[in-house]
C-alpha cells in the first residue's frame, strides 16, 4: 500500500488532541500530538509518539520529562500553533508546576518523567511515569481530530 492509503486509514480513528510540553534551557517548548495513550496503572504510565524529525524529539530526550496537555474544544488555535500551522508567532501563557510548563486552560495536565523509550520506525515512543495530574473543575468537551480535520463531540 502507499503512504496516502495508510494515512487515510489511520485518519478513520478519532483521537483527542494534546500539546506535549517541556522546559528546555529555561524556556517552554511544545508540540501538538494526537499519538498519546495511557499504558499502565501500576506504575502509572502514559506514552507519546514523537517523530525523529520533530524538534521535540531531542528536547524530551535531553530533559527527561514532559507534560501532556489535553486540549478542550475551543483550543484549536493552540493546537495549530504548536503544530507549526500558523505563520505568525503568538504569545502563549504557561503556568509552571514542579518545573513543567503547562497550558492552564487544558482539560487536564499530566506531568511525567521519562520512564523508558522505544524506537519504532521513524518515531520514538516516550513512556512517561506520571508524577502529577491537574484537572479543571468546570466541565468541558475535548478537541478531537478525525479524517484530517478538527472536530468536537456531536459534530
């Protein structure tokens, strides 16, 4: 099969949208990722898949920690910004928790130390041991991605 067929088939799986963040040389860095999942309850582990060509690949490898920010439906612009889809730079407000930059309006922030890594093709799977979780008290719907487009529940 060709690459387009593979990508189209994978696009049939609806995912949430996250921004993976970390601190590097005193600055917040981030990238949009939808290849994220929980792995284990004991110990509490999650995994994010980061392409070898992505700048965040080497940054997370060096810092040994990251945060997963689960985006709410009204944060599509943030997702596009961290995916490099917006031409102009925009200021982003971060809160800092235990040395992790987090997006304060996200549905949840999952703080992790890198537990292990696994190279899989042109990506590395970064397994994170969860050290803390922050969640908003107010309800909100997640930002979704399906068939190459941003979506929301009921759309």
